[in-house]
C-alpha cells in the first residue's frame, strides 16, 4: 500500500496584538510579508483556488518529476487580495496572473499552461534543477 504524500496547508502565522500598550510589541506581519516569505522559503510553491482540480494536475505533474511543491489554497473570499499581492511580488512582468500560479526559485514561473509546455519541451527539469528543487 502506498503512503500519502505530505501536504502542507498555510495559515496565518501571527496572532493579533490588539489591546496591548507595550511599546516593544512587534508589528504583526502583513499578508504580503507572509506571501513573500512563503515564496522565498520554498523552491516550488503552487497557489490556487481552494478545491480547484488544476492544483491537483500541477502538483501531480511536479510529483512525477520528483518535486514536492508546497501548496497554498486560496479561499474564495481572499482570492482578489491574494492575487493582487502575488502580482506585486512579480512586479516586473506585465503578464496576467493565472491560477494556479507556480513560483519556482522565488520567481513567478507561470500557470498550468506554462508548466505543461515546458514539461513537454523538456525544459522543466533544468529549471527545477537550477532552483534546487531537484538534486539529480
């Protein structure tokens, strides 16, 4: 029998500091800070809508290549906010952000279509190796 692959879900990593009068209380990180941290700390991370089947397609393709990506599922109520923050992370490009969005090596790589195209052309493995997501 096969074991299930590890699955990460991300939640807010800070608690509210409301009502504290201490001057030494640290400022709570913003959502943008959390997203930057997630993108920078993971060689490959997939952002997508909660329950979307395309997240499954992307993660299965990456698992087939030997990569175990982190997955961030976006709730419907937070979708516009998170997509806006992800666009800010990739400010240098004019492309429209598609969900699921895949970040490789801290940079927006693209959506499902770009992952599939680079996989078919054989260019995905070198990109994953360069991002140190693969050690082969």
